[in-house]
C-alpha cells in the first residue's frame, strides 16, 4: 500500500517504522529537515521536505497515486487542511488525521466529505487517557485491552508466588478455576516468548497474557497472584491535555490530586474540574510530595510533556512510599531502559498506544481492533471471518484444524454477541469475530492471508 505520513514526530516516526516492516511504500513529509534525515537513515522510506498541507508538497510526495494520507503532525489545522487538499485535488481514497483539540473533537459532524473530508480522526491524548483509566480500574495489570465491545478483555500481568496457578500446567486451568473460561494467549519469561502447550507450567515472575470475559478478569488475576486492593487515591503530575482529561475521567470514582506548575493553567483546571484538588507546584518537589502525603497515594501518574520530568517525579514518588507509578514516556530509548525497573511500574508509550487505532485501517481483511504490544514486537487483533467453506480457509473448520503460524494463538471467538473459548469442538462460522494474539508480529501477513476470501466468492 502506498501511504503518505504527514508529520515526522514521535507518532509519525513510530508509525512509519511499523508500516515499513509490513511492506508498505511509505513517504514521510515534514518541515523539520533534521528529523527527516534521521528517519531516512533508519528506515527504507522516502522523505519530502516542506509543509504537508501544501498541494505542491503533497504532489511531490506522490499524493496523486497514494492509497492513504495519514496526517499526524502536532498541528490540528495542518492535518485538517492536508486531508482537504488530498481529497479535493488528489482524490486520495482514505484520509486519517490526528486531532488534539477538544474544540474540534466535540463536533464530530465536521468530519465528513461534505464538510472536512477526514475518514478517521484519532486523538492520542484520549487514547492514553482511556488506557491509564483502565490500568487504574484494574489494579496490578500491565495492559488492559478490550475486544467485542468490552465483553472480552486481554490482560497482561506479572505472576507472583501468591497465585494458585503458579507451578501448575496450562492443562490444569479448568480444574483449578472451574466454570471460568480463560485462555492463556502468551507467556513471556525473561522477556522472551515461550512455546505454549498443555504441559507449559506458569512460573513466578512470568509475564502472562490471558483472555477472558470481562466479568471474570479479577478472579483470574487473583489466581495468578495479582491480589491488589482497589485503588482509592490518585495523584496526577501534569495538567496538560492528558492530565486534565485523566482527572476528569476518574474524579467521580477516586480521590484525585493534580499538580501543575503553571499558575494560569492551575487556575483554569481548578474551575474545570469538579471533584479534584488542583495544586500549584513542581511534581518532583520532595517537600510538596511529603506535604501531600505521597506515602498514602495508591497511584502516581506522571503525564507532563517532558520525559525527564515524568521519570524523575515518578522515582521521587516511589522512594517516598507511593504504591504504584504510571509514567508517560515518549522516547523509545527511555522506555526500553525503564521497563522492568524497580522505581517505575508501568511505562506508557503514547505512540505505541496510538499505532493500533491507525493500523486497523491499514491492514488487509476485516479487522475491528488492533493493539500493538511489547514496544511493537507483538500484537493482538480482532478479525472477522467471511465467506463459506469453499472460499475461506477458516470458515467451516474446527479451531484445532486451523494452522496458525508459530507464536499465534486464537484467544476467543465472538459469535452474535456470545463469547466462545476455542476448543476442538468449536467450528468457525462466517461473521465470527476471532481474537488472535501474535507474540511474533512478523507472522501477521500469514494470518491475514489465512482470513482472505477467495476471489471467486460472491
């Protein structure tokens, strides 16, 4: 697929990396020549220097033959105009734009070919807010992914010695936790994916990914030793778009304190938020954290626009006794360095979280959800089966008869609103939603080809 990415920042660069790996023809447009040169030195892409909203620049980038324009610059207006130009002048089939301002977001009727021709708009800030809220709502989880309109969840966590499943083989799951359908999708041991079979034993400190009905998630987490008490007190460092959005999303459910260093912004937040305490100060200030009883805070969420501030304030909070830390980090090098450390529990990468919402519109086949996992090395997808037995490689076949590539597992099947756990008795039907976990992302194309319908199918 020929794709033009407008914006060479963290989101644009990470997106380009993912799409190049999948064999797409990528051109990145930006006015930052240094950033373009860096990306070109790292990736097999074309780059075009200049404003991505200008018709001549888009033409130079190949918009007249592009399948898709993805505008993810830091400026909403640039992204909007770029999509308009791509539609009006070049008739680009698919236009995706990053929209950050809530003043645009609250008027989704704007994004239509009759007005502003944007097929899909995304907000990394809203996606990050949702992700952090789900982690707060599910204490002890490392990732919380929703499928089948929230009826099914994929959870990752670190197994501990307190769990009744530790030291037990996967074949014993139904015996130990009867009447609770669950599927272990993957196990990472010492940061490496291990092959799964009925004889595979869950060990302490394994990172376990499991799929279950949302209503059963807590019981399974307990069985894996993740017996965290519900959170009550949340402190947010940073009153920008993400900090304000997160406080607004959770303030009716939790006791929320928000720290912001800018006086004018602090005053604005104090007016906008109803049940949150807004504090003026530096989130890494030891005395401020002590004064605000940091040792009684359950989760410290560092979401300023500076990685260094987020990291240092999280480390300070941890050493002063906070229970858990969620830290927003945009630089990949920092994220990889901090992962698995003792001071920061969960590193949130906004670009990796955002990627999935874009990839589902790029992928071949009818894909409902895409989640990028483990810094883009793994992936979870929800794909729809189409066709009949003669035209499809999956429809009419038992789950056990479907040959998936190494590292790919079917986690659940959603059929007409009902959830089926995969077993030898389950036959795939047309329109089934199949949830698949890929611990090795390079096998994605094989999965997509498996679900492709024969060209003769009508």
